[in-house]
C-alpha cells in the first residue's frame, strides 16, 4: 500500500529477537512473513553492465563489506580475505590480494590506499594501484565498520566503542576517542565519515559526534535517539548506518529512535522525525529517503523533515538502505531483488534480480553506474534505462 502524506552483547540482541519470533503463534506468524512481490508496470530498466563473483560474504556475522570506488576503480573484498580491484567501466580485474585473514570491515578508499580490517582488529592498507601492502596496524577491538580515509588519516571504529585515528602514511595511531557502550546493542557498527576536516561517527548509544580528523578533539556531540522503556531490548538505539554529509548538513538515523538533519559544523538540529533503521539514509531530489527496520520506505522533505510518502509493499523483506540513482530510489532485498521507486510518489517503477542471495550491503552510485554486492559475492554494475 502506498500512503501519500503530503498534507549483555550484540549477538544477544539477535538471539533474543529470534527466540521471540519462534515463540509466536501460527496466527501471529502470518504477520511475520515477508510480503510477496506483485507484478509492476516498469517504466525504467536497471540493466546489468557487468558482473563478477568475488566470493562469499559472511552473513552469519553480519559482515557489511561495502566496496569502495575511486579513480575509476571498484575495490571489493570477501570474507575469506581476498581483496579485488576492478575497472569501474568494464569490470576487468586489475589486481587481487589475499590478506590471509577473514575480512570484517568493508573497503575504505582514498589517499592512494584501499583499507580493510579483520575480526581480530588488524587494519591493512593496500596500494590502490597495485594491491601491494603499505602497512598493517593491530587494534584492541574487532572492526566490522568500513574505515574512513581522508585528511591524512585512516579512521576506524571498533565494536568496543573506540574511534581511532591512524596516520595514513604509516598506520601509526595518532588519537583515540572512547565511548561507553550500552548493555545491549545491535550486531554492527556505524562507519565513520570524513568531510571538511571532520570525522562524523554514529555511536551505539544513539549519539552522533564530530571530531577533528587530525587530532580527534570533539567538535560537537548530538543525541539522535533517547532510549525508551524498562527492558534492555526496548532501549537499543544504535546508529549503525554511516552518517551522510551533504553540503552544510549531516543526516543520521538510529534504530528505535529518529532520523535527523544537523548543521555540519555545529551540530545544530534542523529537524528530527521518529524512525527506526540500521542503515544509512540517502538524499536526492530535495528529499531524504530511509528504509525502516520493518521494510517500509519513507521520503522526507530535506528542509523541514515533513514526511512525503511511505511505501509499505516491501514489509519484512530485509531491505538494504536506499540510494538515489539517476532519478529513482533503489533498495535491495533478501531475495536478491533491486526495486526502483519513483521519488515523487514512492510507487514502483522498475525491478531486477541480480542474485538469489540477499542484497543488504549498502548500494553505491558512481556517476551513471549503480553497484550492488550480494551475500553470495555477486558484484554487479548497473545502468538506468527508460
């Protein structure tokens, strides 16, 4: 149904949710089944340009191995330790490297580097052009977030609540920011973002912070979500999606909390709306797009946060975060489908299937190409046709 509104530990959370679902009655279980897809009238085509299989992504440990795109190259990694570089346009493989550890944090790119991390807290920086190892640094905690590269630094967020600034040339630690974690959190960690000399990071306590990239000094801190309820499950308010910086604004959303727009330099709140997601938001055509934890997709006015439409035809289909591509909004689902939505109405305008495994890793847009990576390791470049 399209509604137009224009007028403890991380694994425990997953286990408890599964137990609650398993105890549901048959009548209740009907309401937990994913919505079946119905035929749509397509006005756009998501056409495959090229595809390569890079090997499995560890979905059981919720590895979000987001590829990186820079300088005409797509850098992607699998959970077995393989890192690949492909030509952006043709999909031709340029190099492949095995770091000999199971990769857990997706590929950060910049400053001539491709940076990955493993479950043991090791960060590995590779030469962007050759794949040759530049440096490796051992951290104290597991890394499941994509490292950020920029302003002479590699910034990594660990699952034990630390943000660490590493010198991009040597891997030497320059600063550290500690955060006290809640009793219970989701499996996953927000990936930091570097923009205009600042590091923006979403935290498991529902806060968004901005630090100086060079020395880690806190510039501002803003609460996105306030824990509610007496049960620990009700008080989970993680920000697992990466913050999104657009011009003078930064956008973020939390689980069981809110989606917010803040000023980039001061953290001043522009607007906030109730929301629940473990993904990043996307911006385009004057709107902010969000895929909720329940599988609904929402559009908000970028200036005041007014909700413009909601699409509830993908409920419980375990959606990826949305991305604005060309002039459509695209989300992936648990059966390997990509759905294209009209940004003005939220109605379906196109659909394609790239795999039979889930597409939950963040989608990437680079110019006229959309890149999607499935849990089966199918890396696909697509273009939009009318």
